[in-house]
C-alpha cells in the first residue's frame, strides 16, 4: 500500500535516498518512513507560510526557528535542578569495582537466570573471599578473567543504573542485591571509594540552563510535529511515537 501525505505519494526513490543517508546500523524502515512523512509535512508547512531558503533543509530550519521556540531557563529553575540531582555535579568520584555479569539474551530463561544469580549472591555474601573464583567461572563479562575487576570507575563511565548502585553502596563490600542493567544481572563488589567534590552552582549554572533549554525545545518540537501529523491526511503508515531523527 502506498504511503501518502496530504495526497502526495512518497516514492521508493525517496526511501532509498533516506536509507542511503543513514548509518549501516540505522536501517529501520519504520523510522525511515516516519522521517520522510515528517519531512514532507514540514516542507508543506514552510510552503504554506511562504518561507524562502536556498534548499529544503534551510526552509525546514527556518520554519522550526519560527514555530518552535522556548524561553530561557531562569535562575530559580536552574537552582531547583541543581538541588534535585546533586550527583550530576560531582567531580573526582571514583570507586573500585568488581562484578559478575549474568547476561540476559533473547533465548535465556530469565526466571532461572535470576534464581542462579541470587544463589551465587547469597553464597558470596557469606563467603566474599570466593568472589574472584566465582567471577572467573560464571561471569559473562571479559572482566571475569581478572576476577571480575573493572578497576576504578568514575561517574559517567557506566550505564546509569549500574553507576547509581555503585556510588550509593557502602565501600569495601558486596551490594546485597542484584543490580539490573540493560546487559543483565550483576553481582557487584565495591572496594575503596572517593566521594569527590560537588561543583558550586555558579560553575554549572550555564550548563544546567543549556540542558533545560534543550529538553524544553525537544518537548516543544515533538508537540509541534504531533500537531502537524494530527491535522494531516496520512495513509499507508502508522507513526507510533513518531520516532525519528527529526525528533532527536
């Protein structure tokens, strides 16, 4: 079934061009079609508003500058963000970490994997001296060959859920629960820790303001595109969540 946007039919050549412009690991057809649909809607809106530019990209940029605007984040908003997420502004924090990874794959029986990991965790809480041996035998991470050692990690070096667990943990011990990440289930042993120093608000205010501005702009852009989609006649495709590079 052909895909049409307000009676304009998107052709195969446009899809080929869109996919060719993407990285080899970003060839999702649904995402590509969403991009083409949104791009078509933006160009039609730019034409309706009689916006001029040297090419289509320039016209879209001019349209978005005109239609999607958000105010600068104020001092109070920035201070609230600073107080709400203090860990984001700490520098110099380090932790020595060992772990055992029980990797989750599409084929794995998650319930059985969890039972196995919990059994190993219970054993290690009672006999922490066995950690390196168990890591070498069981971990699905290359670090298992070094007894599970990840060395010293700093904030920002690991996935957020792993980092939060590590830096909230008591030093010189095993976290008494499994740590779950996108990679699987981890048994984590934390060694020495340096708490680091929290940067003063004045040193990070501009970065906070920029981050809040980007988040507000992304939200406004998504809302604007949803309005365009809602007002358009689109056939031949569903746009769940409108996942597209235009929204990133």
